[in-house]
C-alpha cells in the first residue's frame, strides 16, 4: 500500500495465522484498539461464509456495523463445514487471556 498502514493478525498457539483484519489502520494503536473491540464482542460474533470467487474453497468474514468485514479468515478452506469450524476456533481463541496477536504493515 502506497500510504502505509497497519493490520492486526491473530495467531494460534502453533504460530499459524488464523485471522486478519480486513481494514487497514493508520497506526498500530488503532489496529490494537480495533482488535480489542473485536475480542470483547467475541461470543456475539457471527460469520458470513462465502465461496471463493476464483478457485476452490470457502472463507469466513465478520461483518462490521456497516456490513464491511472487520475480520476475515487468513486462508480458504476446502469444505464449508471446515470453514465453519475454523470460525468457531477463532471465536474460542478470542476468549483466551494471552492472545498471540501482532500488528504490522499490511501485506
């Protein structure tokens, strides 16, 4: 991105990235604040699961207030049910006290 920016990402205990922010934030603090708000809403989050436009697989996304995604899966899943389970694991991971998160320039 020409102007720079930050995204958060959530990692599983094994180090694998399971979710990333959809929006790009102007500062690391703003990305961290957005993640904290998402984590606080964890149990009430609902996923929108869609088929990948090009290729095979399914992605999940958490729609924000205006319908734009605020979080999304870091990869596509071959099966719809696997994608559903991945979202459930994401929500469960949000509930853990020491979340392995990170923020940095968008990729």
